[in-house]
C-alpha cells in the first residue's frame, strides 16, 4: 500500500513509499483511510523530539488523525463492524494515518459523528481529545471560571474555545486581526489581537491558561493567573508527569523536571502552577465528543484540503505557518467526491 513514512529523524526524513499492509491483531480494526489531518505532533515525532520516550522502529508511517471505513475486524473486536465509518487518534507507537490502510486498537476507535463528513471527522480526534482531557479531566473547568486559550484560530485553540464555552467558562483568546471574527463566532468572550496588544497587560485573574506556543508566551501566561491558577502547556517544556505517563524509567523523570525547572520555579514564585500535557488515545471519549458535534456544540474548522499524494506539501504548508485557521486535511478521495 502507499504511505508516507519516517525513514530517518529530521526535516527531510519523510518519504512516500510502498509498504506492506498492516497486520490485524485480535483486538484490531482495519480501516481504509478516507482522510487524515496534519498536527504539530507529526513534525515533533518526525524530528525525533520524543525518541527517547516514544521508541518507534524506523521506518514507520506518520499520521496521528484518521477517518475512514472499517474493512476487517479481529476476532476479539466487539461493537465495530465491517462497513462502519469511524474516526480515531491511534495510540502512540501505533500511529500511521498517512497511508491507505491502518490497523487500530478497537479501544481507540469511535463511530464517526453523523453530522460530519469523513474529511471533517479527520480534523477532529487529536485536538478534540486534547481539549477534553485538559479542560474536563485535568483542569475540571466549572461554569463561571475564566479560561485563556492561546492561538484561538488554530486547530487546538478553535476546538478548546468551543468546549470551554460549552462547559460554562468565560473564554479569552489571542488571535490575529483577520481571525477575530472567527474566534468570536466560536464563543470567545474576550479577544486580544496579539499584533496590537500584549495579553499579559490586559488580562488578569484567570483560573486556567492553555498554552500551545511555549517559550516567552508561556512565561508571560503565568502572570495572568489568579493565585493557585494553572497553566497547561502542550508545546513544552515537559515535566516528570510526562515521563510517568509514558512509563519511562525514573531517571527520565529527573531529566524532564530539569527541562521545566525554570518555568516551574517562576510559577511557584507567582503562587501558580505549571503542568505539561500530552494527550492519550481514547475511543470512549471520542464517542462523547461525537455527540457534542452532532448536537451542534462543537464544529470543526478546516483551513485547506490536500490530496493524499501531496502529503509532504501539506506538512510544509503547516510548518511554514501558512494556515489561516483550523486544520489542514489530507483526502484520499478526488475533490468531486
């Protein structure tokens, strides 16, 4: 089958290849891919940023989001049948959405939301799961709390704004001038145009900040939190909790803590908290999220769709910062389908 594989770590490490079709285990679902989407995590994995913790065996197929049609199920699979339309964020070490076929653990798969096309569904799993696991599982966002979501027009930001608003929070976001109308339509109550204003000078008293940018942006985010508030970073730096999540040896936790020492020290001095977040595959949560899409509480935001044979161009488009808003999708089907 045709696929895009990481042959070596680094910017030029991905190539198109013919690879064997996946082996279907007892608890696996074989999916013919209809569409996939690009995430920042694809670049990070391709570059080997997690290779000490996520030990992929080169070469491997890239791609963390997928939607398609089930063509085969293992003998232990229950609740999924051949012909079902599904979507998933396959678990780490079993990714591979940039291919014609992918075998996915049944626990990671969910029926596609009925209101979404397969292309739309492919844009959803990673960012929706990340939003849910941060806002619901980790931060326990309650009605009336104040949440700042950076990069509100991005794939993660556009989803997190909608979910935070659904949970009853007052939502602030940072966005460019040209995307202000979009983020307001998604539910943002306060929009800071980062091309004109410094968010840290105009916002204060927040319960939670979701930061997808890292660096100086993360450090400034600590200053807008109320005492005891929480900043969650998805771009790093990692902490010991990340190492524990991946069941890494204890020395790796020490290394992770060292990487985040500066920001954690700054947070402590301000009386706030910092945590790194790395999402996990979860098919049952995708079912809950699917209901939110079908009920109109959430909607995907898609910037552009590329044909499958232009997957490398799609990755470059995202890396070059050319997206205006939302996700970039890769489609197996011709444009007229």
